[in-house]
C-alpha cells in the first residue's frame, strides 16, 4: 500500500508539472498572437502611408508633366526667375 501511495504522489507531481508547462505554453501563445496582431496592424498602417505617399507623388508628377510649355512667370512679389529655375524648366520642356 505504501508503494501505491508513493506512485500516486509521483503521478500527481508529474501531472502538476505538465499543467504548469501547459499554462506556460498557453501564455506564450497568447503573447505571440498579440504581437502578431500588433505587427499586422503596424504593417497595414505603414502600407497605407506608403500608398498615400505614392498617390501624392503621382499627383505631383502629373501636375509637373502637364505644366505649360512657357517658363513660369515671376511671382507676385516681383522676384525674378533665377537662371537655375529657368534651366530646370527648359530641361523639363526639352525632355518632354
């Protein structure tokens, strides 16, 4: 009978260790799932920002390409077009 009690106690201790291990695994899994969800949300936000940047760049490029074929007029404050600005405009027109 004493041997049976010892064996039962060993089985209980082994079961307790297994339950602790299982609990640890469940907690780790929950943390991993939360981290995965956070990463997915972060990637979705990054992708949305990137798409917005691409759209803005496409809009800016389409405006640049549809610019008139004349050099830009001086601003309202009377500033003259610099040689650099004129050369940029000229190169843009020649490339088109």
